[in-house]
C-alpha cells in the first residue's frame, strides 16, 4: 500500500499509510477578525479513521507538501485500536464507523446527531450540552472557548465545530 509524507513549511508532520482524506478548513474567527486556516489528515483502516491536526493558523505563503513514499522508506506502526465512541460509549461491535483521534473517538451516529444540532437546531442527545465557557477542550484539536465558538460535550468528551466538520468529511469519505 502507498504511504505518504505530509509536511507543513518543510517540517514533516505526518508519515503513514491508509490516508482517507486530507482536509483544508478556513474559518472566520470573530474575536480575531480574521480567518484561521487548518490542515488535517484522516488515516486508518476500513471503518476506523484517526484525525490528525497537522497545522493551524496557516498564513499566506505557507507551504503544504504531500509526497508519495518509495516502498523501502520508513513507515510508522499501525494505529492503536479504538474500542468505543467517547461520546455515547457504544462498543465498536455496535458502531457502523468510528473516527478516532489520539484522545477521543466519535461514532457515525454521534456525528449525525451533532451535525443535526449544529445545522438544523435539533435537540441535543440525552446527556449532551453545548459549552461556551469552562474547562473542556476539544478532544481532537485541544482548542477551548473562546478560541472556538463552543464545544459539543457528552460523557466528558468534547468536540469543536471545526473538528465536527473534519470528522464528517472523513466519515463521508470512508463510506464512498
């Protein structure tokens, strides 16, 4: 299987196989009166994707390079196996798809439910809340309010809107 190396401004940020998606996200950050540009990679085997944040606050002139590695170049060990969704605690045997980061994982059902909350003002799942202040940080990117607009929190796991979008992109890509 092909392996890839992704660098940001000449600094290697990712080396691995099973790349599912590379996401560039540009968000308007009101308190900064400017855009925040981030790059993420989703990697993992069938049904599991780990999101890694390779760079945030990219500026004009920054360079992102993607290189296909030769067969004999160094490659990392496999991803650690994630056992359950951090938000609903469903076991991986009862989940259709799981997007996993280094500290949290979110299942397809929680992604769809949180997307409905954000895009259609649907009711929050039982036990979930939106936190605009407090101690919680996004389990994927480690950002906290006011750096992000708010966090979706359930069972001590938190997700920011940017990471929700990145996870949904990865979930959609893994189903294709």
